[in-house]
C-alpha cells in the first residue's frame, strides 16, 4: 500500500499505510501531513516511514 496509496485519517492527517495510521506515524516530515496541504509531487517522492511492523507487509503489498 505505501508505495502507491496513502491513508487519510478522519481529521485529514496523511499516513503511508493503515498500520502507520494506527500507530500515529504520519508521512515524512518533509511532506505535507494534512490533506488541506496535499502536494502530489512531494508525496510521490517521499521517504516512506517504516518500523518493525513493516516486516509483516509482503514487499509493500500489504499483509493480506
């Protein structure tokens, strides 16, 4: 999911995936972190925020 999609929280906050949303890990600090400031160019080139839970994800294809 994190390579092609983003998650948007109920309050408009942007996350790389649903797991990051649950953990409160917003997109890269160098990117807009709210839908009102959406910038496709910056988000397309962002560094994806990762942590230990990412090992459950099969090469960016999601855990299911």
